């Protein structure tokens, strides 16, 4: 593991991009260390941290007991003392076991007594891998309303790399969600010299004129798939990949909606209480007079994540469901 | 700080699971043969699942209890019909003893519409209170307080049923485990916790999870009586659980058993366990709980080889039928995903 993205451009998987971002940031800054279950010798349940123990040793790659609340709290303490911990949850679902630490302490610390907590909390998220209710979480909405946290949820290898390095350098607690469906399926090229990409900035994933799809993470790829189908029918959708949910790039959303006059928020969350609802509200508040159609949300069912493939397919948004909704909005 | 000798040391003569002779029992021959049947059903069902996994018929991960079958089977066998069990992923044997049919497990692992959850949840993640089964929870430690609550309900109603659940060595480091144990102790509820000390939590050996040698030391801190048991001796597990259950049933409050054993495969089927020194597998293979029990049955003159073979043939026949059933089972109808979030019945 000696190649870095700061050298020549290289093709990597989404998963490798994350591993490289960790390695490059650890090389650049001795304050950065990793902590979590099986992250060391085993290299993590998904092998994101493979090879890092060899290079950085047990001082900087720390295997823990199964104690999410404990190691999250310890990371908060170390962060306050000037270190840059990167916490891995074996599945992001288990961040629930550290909810108190994340929401009540990490998120409020700066506001309550002025002490910053530079911390990254990361792990594999998302469904479509038959993980059922306990191993498929998209937990962004649980944290979106918690003040003091930033939330990054990338869709491409390049973004995963650049945003993770930025998250580690950020002086605040940053949740960094890694959709596990993308780990080995999405590949990308890390441009020569890439270090960080700014948090809080959306990316135009596709330009179009008829409707804006605002989305993030794995759903960006679903939107691109639907866009190809719709283009054949003469419907051109624009796709805004938020990349960072908090802070949210409202300017990019509004600029696109003001151009296309139609908006649909696509996300892999139960629709009720979703981050998508917040996006829709912002559009309704600030771009109402530009709209030719109601703001739509396409998301998951309001149920736990079911296991069997036919059920999970029914539960999840997909290109066909998205395209059908887009046709209604565009023709309506 | 280094750990001093276990404060439980002298209380537990049977710490070393090396003893060849199995624990003394008053169980009659028929019951011992029934235990044998469950042990083999457990192992052979998992062997079938491994084949199905390799054929791509299992949806998601596959978890094995190989080498640990005596714990699930022996402990569940010590329960009464109204007792309640909260199993974990490696407690297939407990489900079988509680009357779960192999086809229920097979259809769960294969995500078929005929599974106990109708395809909504995976592997052993189903429950049925009519059979005294609470569905497993992935979040390790969580079952301990939940089963403490099951025990509380029995005590509340003046019923004499007992709740039993399991935890791995790794799971004992969670906050939920600690809170559940302490709560059960303070509330003096009839809860029996079987802690399976199998050497590894995923890739992490016990010595990197805790500074104590015996999980039973944790129980001392809660004021919960604990015993250390040879987890590869089905009779020892049965007898120790019977004792713990009867003490809990009599109002003595919670009990914990630490069963010493070894995880004979990787964390799940995808994991080749390359991090486990091969000598460890060798050493524990020699203590295989099923082979040991077979020798016991032969040495005690309880069964001839022909009688055991007849049991195996019956187990295989049953599995053939149930595998066929599962393979022929349809996928669930997609719209089922919408059903059942809320209870719509009477209050
Ligand atoms: C709270 C929580 N954190 C992490 C996990 C991921 N995980 C699943 S099993 C496992 C290891 C469990 O080890 P142990 O409790 O010793 O049980 P064993 O697998 O050895 O039976 C881990 C870390 C989890 N299920 N729950």
C-alpha cells in the first residue's frame, strides 16, 4: 500500500479510495489514528483498513473490545486533547449503541463550552445486500437534526477520497457514511494531486432541463440509470449529488430547481422523517414560485428493512420507480 | 494493572475442558439418545446449510456453531416448557430443542416466503413465544436486559418460569450486557445467562478484549453466582444449566454459567479464520463435543453403533425432506414488505 492519490492518477474502487484517504491522512498527520473492532490485524470486516496496521502499528490502529459507546467516548476525549481519531463502526447500524456519545456529547461540546471535537465517525451503511433490519441502516436522518454534527455521504470514489480527507481535517465531529453496495461496485480515478474536496458543496452529477433530482450516495447511481431511460423518451433530468448532507448546499439545490422548475428528492430512507423531507421543505420555502409541479420524494417504505430480495427490492427505490414518478411530474 | 488469580478459582474444579469423562448425570438412556439426536441434527443441518451456501442458495451470511453444539443443546434441554429462551446466532441447537423444525431454519436462511418471518428477517432471527423463543437481536448484549425483562414479567405475575439467554465473550464488553446483568441482580429476577467463551470475537482473541481470564469474574462484580463449565461436554452443560435454572426458579435471582469452548470456524462462512493459530483448532478438534458424547454412550453401554447409525439415518432423512421443502418454496410476494409494522389486533 504505497501508492497515494497524490502521485499519478489511479483507478480505485470506492473501498480502496477510503483506505487510501485514511493512509494518506495518517502519513500526513501523526495525530490521526484509527479505532474500532477488528480494524487492525483483520483490516476491518470489509477490509477497508487492510494493511494499515502493518504500516502504522498498533499505536495508530487500535483494535477494541465490542464497546461502541466506550470507544466513541474515548475518541471524543482524545479529540478534545488535540488528536484526530477516526472511529470505525463494523456496521453503521451499531452507531446506535453510541448514540448518546455522538448526539449529546460530540455534537454539543463546541456550543456548550467552546471546546472543539475534531472527530470522524465512519462505517458501512445501506441496503440492497440482504442485510435485513440490523445490517442495512441509512442513519442520516437520526443525526441530521442533531446540532453540531456534519454528515458526509459520498457516491463516487473520488468524492469518498477527497471528502474523507477533508472530514479528518475538519475541526468538528463528522459522520462519514460508506454505502456498502458501492464498496466494490463503484470504481473511479483519483486525479493527480487530489487531497481534499470541500465539505458542504454539492456536485452536479448530470445536467438536464426538465426536472432536478436531488440525491446522494448509492441513489446517485440509481438516478443516473433512470436518466438514461428518460433521455431516450426525451426527458432530461438534472442530478444534484449533495455529497454532504450537513451542512447542506442549499444554493446548489435552489439554483438547479430555479432552472428546471421541478424537484424530486430521491433517498434510501423511509420517507417519513427523512432528510429528503428537509430538502423538500427548503425548496418549498425558498423556490416555491419557480415550481411547475409539487416537490416529490421517492424513498423507502416506512418499514424496517426487509431481508428477502423480492421484499427488499419492493422496499427500496430503483430506477423504474424513479422514472415513473418523474414522468408524472413532467407530464402533469 | 495485571490480573490476579481468578477469585472464582477454587469454586470451579472443572475449568479445564480437557477431561475425557463426561459429567455425571441421572438422565436416562432415552434422554441421552435424544440429546445425541439434537447434537447431530444441529451439526448436520449446518453441514447442509454450508452446501446450500456454496451453491448460492443461502441469502446473506452463514454462521456456524460447529464445536459449540453441546452448549445450545445441553442448556435448552434443561428448560421447562414455559421457560423462555433468547438465542444468538450460534444457538441453532437451542431452537431445535425448543421444537423448531429444520425447514424453518432452512427457509429463513434461504429467504423464502414460507419461512417463519415470511422472508422479512434472516437466519435464526425469528421468535415464537408459544415455543418460548424470543427473536435474536444483532446488537450484542441487547438480549440480556430484554430477557431480564422477560424474567421480570414472570416474577411480577408470580409464575415460576425462567428466562435464559446467551452471550459471547465479545458481547460481554458491551454496555447493554453490564446494565442487563446488574439490573437482573438488583431486581432478583429468574434469569440464566450462558456466556460462551469460544476464544474469539470475530478476529479478536479474548485476551485483547478483556484483562480477565474467566468471564465468570464479571458475574462476581454483579453479585451473580456463576459457574465455569466444560462447554464441550453436553452432560456438564445440561447439569449446570438444570442447577442454575432450578435456583433461579426457586427465587434465588439470576445465575451465570461460563462455558469454555472454541469457535471451530471463522466468524461466518466468508471468513477463513486465518488469524487463528492452527494448533488451537487441532487441540479443540480432539475435544469435539459430539465425538466425546459418542464415546461416552459407547463406554457406558448406552447405545450400540447400529443404534447411533439408525438415529443418524433418521436425521438425514428428515433433513432431505426439509431441504427439498425449502428448495421448492417460493419467494415471498413483494407487497408483503408493507405488512405488519403495527399490531392491528385487540389492545
Ligand atoms: C453492538 C455490536 N457491535 C458489533 C457487532 C458486530 N459483530 C457481530 S458478531 C461480533 C463478534 C461477536 O463475538 P462474541 O460475542 O464473542 O460471539 P461469537 O461470535 O464468538 O459467538 C461482532 C463484533 C454487533 N453485532 N453488535
